[in-house]
């Protein structure tokens, strides 16, 4: 154990947009609607990605079946 002490109590974090904030000075309120919109947009993106993935898998299965039947 060393005898060093941490004198800086503020913690810096990086928010979603990449801006640097200090938790000691941040008294901003969080808008729940903004957070819900971000979650909904993320869920919509994930749903689209999974739909595209399963569509590609289904297309590969169909093409393989056609090739085998020829």
C-alpha cells in the first residue's frame, strides 16, 4: 500500500455523443422521452438486422434446394 491520496474527487465521464462531462458539475435533468426514443430506435435497428439475417438464411436455403433439385 502506498501513502498516496487521491485529491481530485470529480469523475469525468463521456456521454452518448462523446462530449466530456464532470459528474461534480452536472445538474442537467434527463428527459425520459429522449431515452425512450433512443431505446426504440435501437430496438428498431436490431429488428431490421435480424429480419435481414433471417431473410438471407432463407434465401440461401431456397437457392440450395433449387440447385439440388436440378
